[in-house]
C-alpha cells in the first residue's frame, strides 16, 4: 500500500487487537502503530485483505509480544514503587507514623494504637483501588497496563507484609512492632505516590 492508513482502518486494527486479548489501551496503541506500519508496507491496495493476511501470519507473535509488554509493565511498576519506598519523603512518613503510634499509646494500648494506624493505611490504599475500579468499569478504554499491574501486585505485597504477623515471637519486642506498623504507613504512601505518577503519565499521553 502506498498511502497511509485512514483513521477508520487504524480503528479496525485496534478493535481486532482487542478481540484477540490485547486489553490494555497503552499496549494496544503501541501494537496498533506497529501493525499499521507493517500493513502499509505490504503490496496491494486492499487494506482488509492485507490485514487478514498479516493477522494469519503474525497472530501468535502479536500475542507473545503482548504478554512480554505486560510483564515489562509489571516490572516497571514495581521498580517505581521500590524507588518511592527509598525516598526521604517515605522515611519522613515512617518517622511520623512511628511518632504517632508512640503518642497514641499514651491513650490506648499498643494493639489499639497499631490498629488505628493500619486503618489509616487501609484508607490510603483504598483511594487508588476505588478510583481505578470505577474508571476502568465505567470506561473500558481506561484500562492501562502500568496501573493494572501495580494494583494487582498489591495483594501479593500485602500478603508478604502481613505474613510475619503469624509469628507471635517477633512481637516480643515492642519497638519492632511499632516500627513494623510505621513502615506500613511508608508503604501505603509510596504506593499512592507511585499510582499517581503512573496515572499522570497516562493522562498526559492519552489526554485524560
């Protein structure tokens, strides 16, 4: 084909990729651009015939590339979260939470104080979860790989964080228990910051 594809033809590619399981908007755009360029370079002027031929030859390859992009998005999201955890701002949050637990212990016992901090952390983590659930449910086109993978990793990371609670011997030291719960606050805020940064990137790329 000698001419550039029309918007309608590009939309046709986008829909076809969605039909084979490319659900994330950001990855689908990259793949749509790649497929469009490949089809434009094929001989013949019948777009639909060329596109069908391309999909027959490269469907498995496209799916493999999609899963590779998804894995990369997950790794990138977790790396960002780790960087946020290692910032001075997160250290400050941990210090504030630790101090708050100590102050709460003047009015409540240590378990009640830790419960209050955990409730605040849960509320912080609920913000991105509810936001993404609502937007992705109401607007299917707003499913993005980075946000999705960051949130899907939350359950696993939370499990790893609460796993030590099964070992009661760890909590014989009150200081360790207080610091452990304060770090939970650092994690919650770092997670929220990571979510906002990724979401901002997508808003800039896709104009909200």
